[in-house]
C-alpha cells in the first residue's frame, strides 16, 4: 500500500508548470489556469499494467465522485520507455477505447534522457503517479503506485474543505449572539 501524506500549505512549493506537446479531449490547460480548483494530476503510460488496471480506473472514479467546480482531474501521459509504441496516434485510440473522460496531455519527451520534462520537474519515480495540487497552485502531495480510493478521497476532500472552510462557516450576527449561538456552536440557555 502506498502511504500518502499532504505537505502543509505554508511549506508547500508552487506546482511546476506542465510541458505538454498535445492535449487530448481539451484545449491546452495550465496549472495557473486551474487555480481555484483542486487538481488531481494522474501520470501514466498506456502500456503500464498498474496504470491500466488501477491508476486510470481510480482517476475515472475520482472524476465521477467530485464536482468539477471543485476538483479537476487531468491525465498526463509520461512515456519513459517503449517510445515508439506509445506515440500520440496510439494514445488517442487508447483514450477513446478506454473511454477516458478527462483531459490528457502528452508530456514533452526528455531532452537529455528518457524522463519526460514534466515528470522530471515533479521528481516522479514512475507510473502510475498521483499528484495533488491545491486551489492556490501549491504542490501538496505526490504518490507512486496504488494508493487506496479511501486515502485519495480523504486527501482530496481535505484540500477541498481546507481552502473553502472560511466561506462555509456562518458569520456571527446579533440574532445568533442573543440566542446563545456563535460560529463555535449553540449553548443551551
């Protein structure tokens, strides 16, 4: 089981920009353009068994479970092996056949080795990897392998609530003060 821990907001770095050669199912996306939503970045290779059996289905479940107003799911095809077999045309067919309903970007090939540009910027060790970016564009977590749906859902929910908690709490009003109610709770009087 993959262990997941969120980086504290005040120490989290800004998420690096994505370097994408082509987008499938979307206009070009950027980290900056998604500020205001929690971003779930799922990196995969279409010939990776763990990606096909676990990572991509999990990303599709996340997409179905969370309101897209709050959470954006983005796929990133990060090819670091078998480059000839996993080109853009094959990926477009793969996305269609597997009915992937979220945007998928093709990571820019590495300039000096097999590791694609965005994969290197995020210091990912393989695929599948799951990256969480908070509503302010900070990199809050990345996990390699198979985190459970419960772990991932809890982390996403924490980020959704964390950045909207201030707007969820009711404000103090004179009527509430007189009735014994405050934003901390209601006292029996």
